[in-house]
C-alpha cells in the first residue's frame, strides 16, 4: 500500500528541489528549506488541506509563519519536534492565522519544551499572549505542581510589530516586515527571510499590492496567496451571506491574474501559490490556479500542497 507521503513523493519528487518529509529522512537535510504546512485559505476546517501555516528551517532552526488550526499536527507530520520551534510569526489577526498560536506553544511545552520561543505579530499579540495564559491558568498551574513541569509563561516572549522594518535578526536569518492591505485589516504584514541560501518572501493575505513587488524584488522564492474567481462565484451561490462574502474576498485577496503581475514585477525566481481562496473546491485543478498567472509571469510556478518541501537554493 502506498501511504500519503509516498504519494506526495511521487507527485513532486521530479521537481528537483521538492521532496516529501520521508525522502529527506533518507538524505542529508538542506541547510534552508520551506515546508508548506497548511495551504487552504479561510477558517473552515475540513478533511482536505489544512488551514494556513508555513515553516522555514535554517540550520535546523524552525521559524513558524502563521498558526491556523492543525499547525501542531502538521509540524509533527513534517518530522519537526514541537520543542525545537524557536520563532513564531503571525501575519495578521484573522482566526485562520492565529487560532492555534497559543496552543502550538502549549503543545510544545507538553512535549517537553524548556527553552524560550519568541513570537512576533501585529499589535495585539502581546495582549493575546497574556489572555492565553489567563484562560489556561488552572491547567498550567496544576501541571506545574502535579507533573513537575517548568513554568511555561516566561518562555513565550511576544512582541508586537508596529511598523515596517527588521523584526528579527539571528546569526543566520534576517526577517523584515512590510505592511500590506487586507481590508478591513490594516495591521497585516508580509515577511521577508534573508537566509544564507536565498531570499524568501511570504505575501500574507493581501489585496493586489504593487508595493509588495518592490518588497519581494529579486527574491528567490515568493509564496503568494491567490484567489480563483470562478470558484469564488461557485462558493457564494451556496453561502447564505454570499454577496457580503464575495465582496470581502474580492476586496481582500489577490486574483491569480494579479499574482502573476506581482511576481513578474518582482522578478522572482520561483513563485509558489498557496493560501488558496477557496481552498476546498474539488473542481479546481492546478492548471486553473496557474493559467492566469502565466499571462504575466514566465518564471517557475509551483502549486503548493500540504507538507510539500522546497529546498534552497532553488
């Protein structure tokens, strides 16, 4: 019987820089890699793709970008021990990006975490962190006393991001934030990772934003959200709040055609499509996601799948 990882290997193994976690276990791990933990946009939880989350690993240091529902399980499925996570970055305060923020840290603590995790996100992250500890005070203090665990509260070090600029700098990685519009949310950040093996940019959820092309100029990899208009039209027909939902989606996200324009203007080497809107329409094919992108962008295009990995340099 061929398991899910084997199928993923068959699907993407020929892409050169891509592999499933099982493949990496049989060969030396690259110094820098991206794992697409959850590729479906939106808060709905289903049996298909997981909710939004990404992972960058540089010299064995994991950076988690966004914490949609299921991020802890996806990290484990990707072969990443939860206590090894060092950094969490939240792009914006929509639930499909922050709902498992506190729980990811808690799950790492339950798995043996004893070293700090630093987290970064738009204004409100520090308050959210305090609220998480208040919500879970009884459980945490019971387990400290009853199980001899270290107090986790000092180990989650949260910092609000108020402006564009460098938010994190380590020996290997510099992370820079750039505000991008996601109406009605304005405190919403794209992130750029400058690594020893290349530059990676995550668009966050965003309306069409030419300034994002400037931010991603010359990047080795641009991971960009995308919206497929015909599928949105099908979605709103079966949704009670269809008209309102469609206006939000069209105002707040980037169509596949406009994603191509951003990638072309930025001159990125590889464009990865992810955070699919909608992400659970079985009629949408990879060709549908890429067709309009190709009208503007002639570079390498990858349609992300859950647990797919991309090694750098590409």
